[in-house]
C-alpha cells in the first residue's frame, strides 16, 4: 500500500511570494489533515477535511493560507503572501473514516524556508 | 482548548536500559484518545502506541508500554530494552472523540540512546 505522498519535499522562497504544497492521501482515506511543524515544536493542526468538506479550520490563518480538496482525494495548501514565520515543515496526514481509532498516517512533509 | 505538555526536552538512556517519557494533558472531554508518535530525523511520523480514555488497562506494544493515569491526566511512555533505532523525537498527542479529531501535540522529547 502506497503511503501519503507530498511534494515538493523542499521549497525556498522569499517573503511576500506565494507557494503551494500538494498532498495525495492513501487510497480510500476520506479524512485528510494539514499540520504545520515549526522547528523545535510539535505539529499544529491547520485544517481537517472529510471528503471534500472542511471539518475544522479554526487554526488556519485565513488571511494568507488557503486549502482545498476539490474531488475528495488530493489536496493543495497555499500560502499567499508568505512571511518569515511561515518557515516550517508542512505535514499531510490521512486516515480512513471507518473505526473510532483510525490511525493517522503521515507523509514525509514539505520543508518551507522563507527568506 | 486541549493542551499537551511534555516537560522533558531531552532524555538520554543507555542501550538495553529502560526509559520513561512524561506527558500530561488538559481536557474537559470524557471521550478522547492519547497517542505517542515517533519522529526520526527523516521526519516521517510513526505511531508507537495509543490508548482509549475509557479503557483502564494500559496499552502495550512489544517493548513500549504506557502508564495512563486518567484522574491525574498523565500519559507516560516506557521503553524497555532501549535500542539504537529508538533514537528520535517522541511526541505525545491528544485526539477528541468527536468529528473534529485533529491531533494536539506536545513539544516533544528528544530521546538519545547511548551505545
């Protein structure tokens, strides 16, 4: 079974530029999450999708961050414009909708550096 | 809001010895789940062990076990017979029982294994 795929693995941009990250979850996984992990900290949830609907985006800085999952499969997270404090690893995770203890499977992450 | 606290930024243990990583959490929910994740330098988050709050019995997975004290809101991880491959960041995480079930992570504990 293929794991959660993310691209790119690394990205360096200047502040005020735009950037987009892509995630393809494990096949059949209805729930998808985006997390932001700043160096030295644990991941922080940005947004949760159930199929193509948003379940929780309470911690997403909506003035600059946006995310979509149009067909309920892969997802894109965008930052526009980027700030220095957005430098972090962006992790995508997915889990199946069945079972209360559906484990979240994480991708390898995208490391963003904003200069 | 739920919070997860890991008070040990770094722990060191001799190979083959036992080490315990601490975690406390704060929640007003009665239905929730607790997890320990391992994050090696490759950044891929790997689930180590999980515990349902309604279960009194502590979870065990091979060399990994937890001490779940619900009243004290404590959830520690014990690693027995430590191996070099156990070296990583360990994150304690909380998940509510409802639909919005993104994980809330602690700041992590860096585990060093001394050969």
